[in-house]
């Protein structure tokens, strides 16, 4: 409370030299009051500044007026922030206006003195971020422009081919899976002749059937197998071009002895009936080679399985591989219409894999050739999914689950990519996109990362693409971060009808070609950290109102649907009314002025009344509102619950080319002897009777409680007053029990 002067027992009179509302005013005391003003200045220097002088350039204003000329690449609502709005918190904008694609606007903002980077953001009608730009804010005159999507990226958006180039074979006819051998077929009893025979457990010798000869092999024969046939320790050799039928209930057990499991001959056709089985013991690999075709309607139970050199595995029932399942070379093919389980799937060379049903790989799925095909039309689950070469067609047409890491890096090619059909889904714990990487998504498809998406691509055309038209696809991650090589170029790009939703955090903007040390020094970088292309948008999940229904192929997506309420930014004008000469709590009158609207109008609101003298608020010579105590008898404002604002006093117009922080907001104080003084902002280097503070990212500032000097409430204030380049963010670090929190 400010009631008495410390010295002289008389009340002083101050005469203000009031300038335009876009300039500061300073008190010009008459001769009678000079001694008290001198005491105030001396006490302020000793108590608040620790005996130091005020910095010669210090005006006790935390805001810097900055003029910005900006060209937009998109239409929407333009906002300017002091922090990146794509980091998950709702923050106050320094400036808001509408803008059109290709339009250039010039405007003025009050930015924080400490801000080395500002962020320009374009929002669509749903308040989703559709463009975001970090730019160097070290100067007070800035010209900048949003990044424009390259034409090559626009072309890539149309590159979608869900049907693979490779034509997969069909299953064998049902007639190829008889339950019994045809009548009249002789039992196999040894010998080398091909022809037609029936192998049963009654034969305990080796099987060694050779094809017909006329100087060369001409054809194989036909072998029916029934019952349990153990060839772990005896030879099983059947000539090339032989048809082998495992009848219902038949078991063919093959081991390493004589190379049985690894020496099935070329161009044979093996048909496994519904209750039949081919098996190998631990450590033994079943090898399909040189055009061999295995059609399984029963069970394959092996340690390892290789499908090589134009061979085919077509499964409609169950394949159990305890180790690795691999396809290699010359159009080798795996088609699954049933269930396949394995520890690892490795596709190499020009091999091809098609899953139409259920496939589970407990370890890694490795796609590491430029000429592979991997297509999932069913449910595919794997421990890790490594797509590390630009294969022709890697396509998900239904549901892919990756328990740990989905990694895509196409190595030395910028062609091809991972494709998803409409209404399909991928769910992975983690994602890593590195180097040349593309994900193409169909309408209402969902790519969900339940933990961390690490982005580390290196070119402006690489990235995640939604469809060119229609409903949006959704890329959803708990958090999106940059990789180890984040200073090498772009780390992420979003294109097409794509909504990027993040739960906790999204990678920052503006440091793509700067080292960590350079970033710490506030260097922005020459190119964007990421780019949001045409029709794409980024938003925190809780604020997304878009939903996609779950289905057999799609995990679905549900936005939080919260209405994003953005706090308003204010500049606070906190006054000392000189009721005493040793009280520096700057709460006698606290008013705040909001950032201007598109008509350059701002609201003026009363926040605190800490003094008991009569006080009125002015902008220049224009009074705003009534005498402040008409709105409440606050006096010592620590004794009541503070509601902010107490009232709206009125509106002011911010002159063109200036910011709210330039306004000459001043107060008129009626002293106890009836004299009237005007108190405004200080000239550079003078002791202040008014402190001007730009609100924090939530638009707030907490003024000191009664009888707590501002340097007690804000310990860094004195250092800033003596050196304006020191601790410019002093107002964000209060001592909590010494300020009015609201």
C-alpha cells in the first residue's frame, strides 16, 4: 500500500510530458519533489539493482517491436509464436491474421527480448497446422517466406500401385490332393525306375528313383505316399519332374543324412493333403530349389525353410518354421492362404511373398533387395520389419503389426516405397525413416506408432504421402523425434491428404542444417526441419476431431475431439505511484493490453489495484475507463482472491508500424494534497516507475505481492536492469510465494 512519503511529510507533484500513444512518456518532477524522486532513484539503485547503474539502453520493457514481411504458400489463419506450436502445448500467439496462398503481408509484433527464433504457422479451419516455419528473429526488420513443395513431390503423390507388378501363381486344383492312392498303383519296393508307385511304411529301405534316360533326363514319375515314413537315416531321392502326393494322414520325415531335406529335385510338384505332413528335426533345413513347387493343404513343420531359384511354396493350411524362412533368387515365391509362423523372413534377390491370411514372424522381416515383392492382404505380425532396399512392390493391403521396430531406408535409390491401400493399417511400436524413405497411404488408412517415430530422411521429396484426393489418411505416433543425423537436411515431410497426429511431442522446426551447438546458440538453419505439403496437416491427438472406424484390416483412429482454446497474448504495464520512495513492488496499478486484432484494436484490462491513491489509466491523454477503485477496493491485493482481469477498461488503437509494447499507457494519480501527477514509461537509462512485461507463452505475468520488491519476487530482475542483455527472461522465473499466482 502506498500512503506516505518517506521524507518531508509532504506529497509530491509530478508533471508528465505525454507523447503519442506509440511512444514512452517520462515524469518531469517539479522542483519541490526533486529530492523525493532522487531518494526513489537512489533506493531503487541500491535495493533493486544491488548498487549498479541502469543500463544506458534499458527501458524496462521485455518486448522488442519487430516488423515482419512474410509470404505464405497456403491459405488459412496466420499466427506468429515465440515458441513452436507443434510441440504439444497450447500457447499464445504474438499476432493473428488471415492470409491467402501466395500473399505477402507486412505486420508488426511485440516479441520477447530473448527470442532468437519466431515461428509462423498457418492453421486450417479445424485449427490444424498446415504449414510451420521457424525464422531468425535476431533483427527487428525481417523478411521471410514459407517453403514451397517441390514439383517432384507433387508428382510422387500420384505414384500408387497397390496391385503388384509380379503375377503370383494360384493354388493347385483340388484333384491334386487325393486321400488315397488310385487303384492299381503298385507299392514301391526299391529300384531306380520312374513311373507310378505308392510308398508306404512297409518299405524300410531307401528311395532312389531316377528319371527316364535317353542320353539325358526326360521325365520323372509319380509317387504316392501314405502312413509314417521316417527318412532321417535312409536315402530319399526322387527324380526331377516327379509329382509327389502326400495322401491324408501321411508323414514324410526328412533329415540331413544323404542330403534328403536339402536335395529335393528340380521341377517336382509336391502336393500335401489336408491331414498330411512334411517335417524335419531340429537344425535341418528344408530346401525348395530349381522350380520345385510345394502345394501344402496339410502341415509343414521344419527347422528352416528356403524357397530358392524359381521354386514355389503355396500354403493353404499350416507352415511352422522354427528358424528362418527365406526366399531367394529368380522369382522364388511364397503364397500363404493359411497360417505361416517363423522366426525370421528374409526376402532376397527377385523373390516374392504374398500373405492372404495369417503370417507371424517372431523375429525380423528383412526385405533387402531392389527386386522383391512383399504383399500383405491379410494379417501379418512380425518382431521387426526392415525394408532396406527399393523393392518394386512392398504393399500392405490389410493389417501389419510390428512388435518393435519398423525401419525403412531404401539405400541408394529414391524409387518405390512402402504402400498402403485405403482403409488398411500398420501398427508398430517404433518407426525409423532414414535416408531415401517413402510411405504411401490410401484414403482413411492408418499408420500407428505406439511409441516413437524417429525421422531422419535427407531430401525434401522423401516422406509420408497421403492420397491425392478423397478422405485423409492418418499417421499417428506417441511422439515424433529426429534422428542422429538431423543436421544433414530435411528429416520429415508430409504430403497429400494426410493428417499427422501426435500424442506427446512433434519434432521441432527450423534447425535441419545446424549442429547441436549451433542450435543451442539459436541458429535457425537455411532449410526447414520438416515440411507440411499441400493438403497435409499436423495436430496433437487430443485436439483432432477426425475419426476412422476400426475394421478387420484397419486399427482405426479416434481423435480426442477437444476444442483447442488458445490463450491470448498480453503486454502488462505495471506501475509505481510514488506513494513512498522505497517500495518497488510495481502493483499499484497493473493493466494489460491484448495483441491487436485485424483492425489494429486492442482491449485494455485492469488486473491489479495495489495502491490506495486515486488512479486513472490513460493512453496518451485519452482516459480509459473510470478511476480504478470504482472497480473494487483492493488496496493490499494479497488479502483477496485475485480474478484476472478485474474488468475491461476499454479499447485502444495500435498505430500502424508499432506494437502494443510501444503504447504510451500511463496513469494519473491524485495525491493526498489534491495535486495530480502522470506516470509513464522511462527514458533509456532512467529509473522506472513503469515496467512493461510481455506475457509468457500462456499470456500471463505474475506481479509481486504487496511489500515484496520486484527484485525479491524476481531475483534476476536487478541483473537485467543493470545489463539489458543479461537474463532477458527474468519474468518467467518468480519466487512463487512472493507473486500473485492466478
